[in-house]
C-alpha cells in the first residue's frame, strides 16, 4: 500500500512539474493588410486602356481604345461595379485613349481621339448613368498626329503625339497659341517637374526622355543611363523630388526598376529586391494619397510586352527622404497575361487597375 501511495505521489509530482514548465503568454498580433481583389467585367473589347475617377461621385470612366468606347461605371464601397453604360465616342476607328480631369472646367473631362487627331472636352453627365456624355469643346491638333496622353496645366494642355513622336503644348482657351516639340519614338506620358517646372516625356521605343523648357521653348534629350540596367521609360508622373518613371524592359526581361529625374536632370534609380519584384515589368505608377506621411508608391507590373511577365500590383515604401526602399508588398493579380495597363488610387484603401487584354477593371482594396 505504501509503495502504491509513493508511486502515486511521484507521478503526481512529475505531472505537476511538467505543467509548470510550460508557460502561456500573449504575443503581438500585428499583421499586414488583408487584400480584397475584384475583377469587374467590362464590355468586351480588344484593348481597355485608361481610367479616371470622378470626385465624390462613385463613378469611373474607362477608355476602350480598340473600338473607341467610353465606359461609365458606378462602383460601391468595396469597388464592385454595380451598373455601367457604354458610349461610342466618334466612330469605332477614332481610337479613344487619354482621359484627364479638368480643373479649369470643373466636373469636365478631357479625351484624346488618337486616330481622329482631336482633343475633346466632355461633360460626363454623372448625375445619370444612362445619360450620354456631352461634348463641350473640340480641338484639332494643329501640328503632328496621334494624341495619346493629355494633361491640363492651367490654360495649357500638354499632349503626347505618339504617331508623330512629338509633344504638343496648346492653350485650350486660345488654340492658336501652341508649341510643337519634335522628339523620337515614342512619347507616352508628359509630366511637369515640381521644382524646376520643366516638362518631361518618356520616349519608350528610344530609351530616352525628352526635356522641354517652356520659358525658352528648348527641347533636349536625356539618355537612360546603362547603370539603370533596363530600357523603355514609361509611366511618367510628378512626385517627391522630381518626375518619376518606371522601366518596362524588353519582350524577354523586366527590370524591377523605378527612378526619378532630379532638379538638375540627374536620374536617381531604385531597384526592387523582392523575389517577384526584382524582375517586374513595370508599366505604370501612382503615389499613395498619403505619400507625404507613409512614403509609399504603387507600381503596376504588366505582361504587355513580355507574355511571361507577371501582372502585379506592388506597394513600395521609402525612407523619410525618399533615398532608399525599405519595404515591398507584392500582390499577383488573379488573371494573368491580362496586360495590366493603368493604376489609380481613389481612397487610402482603394485602387483600380485596367486589364488591357481581358476587358476587366480590377478593384484592389486593403483592410486591416
């Protein structure tokens, strides 16, 4: 009996010591954002290009280049299209492309008709989804051809003329006041430098950037340095310290490289290092709406020239003075080989991207 009791006490002591040796304590539950992706179907078209958001209206406009159709879409709070209408702009061969919100004409939107060689101002009539956009003003390109991008700067429109490899400045109030700057193939976007106030346009097929000094009307070429390790400057936008752009790369290789043009035309490159980002074929970019605080830039990787490239949305975070990348968050889009084309941000947690080859609008939403 004594042996039995002693054995029982020994087992009890062993079990007690085993339990006491295991501790349980709370730890940090910090986690990254949850990503919600919706691929909204659009009317079928071979090429879906640009997208803009009408402020405070939950309405997006999307251009379909191949048939010159403008899609007007209403979206809900999670980025899902709840209703849409589509409108023929001019003829099916007019090549509707560029879209830009106007500040001079509040609520209006500039369009480019690349084949018709026209710049068009419309009222999108967002009060009614079924109402057709109303044409307010039509400007014939006075020299050159193929208006691709359009941006409004005060009384001036700055336009890339893709088909004639030039850049146009034209006063939209007095259209006889214009300047034509011949470049090389092919200017795509135009952006103004936030510091020196010059304008720059990436010439994708020539691996050059044209610099335009509006005060002297002088245009010069800037070569993409070999040290950047890539080609095809695209997606040019104004941002911290200068004009930012991405290098798309070749039909066989992406670059994973972005950079900016500094005040004195020096090019400052940044190379992505994450496994999926380091060779990304970067086509477009947009600064976060809170970039002053969170130092973030959104990049769009595309299969548009390289069918093996991944279509992705990449969030890049910089240090406080925009001299070093400190974080990369990569999200691969569900549908691949979609030739992702443009990206915009409409709210701190909401982005949209167009899928050129798949007739879709991606809603990319982040939540904690």
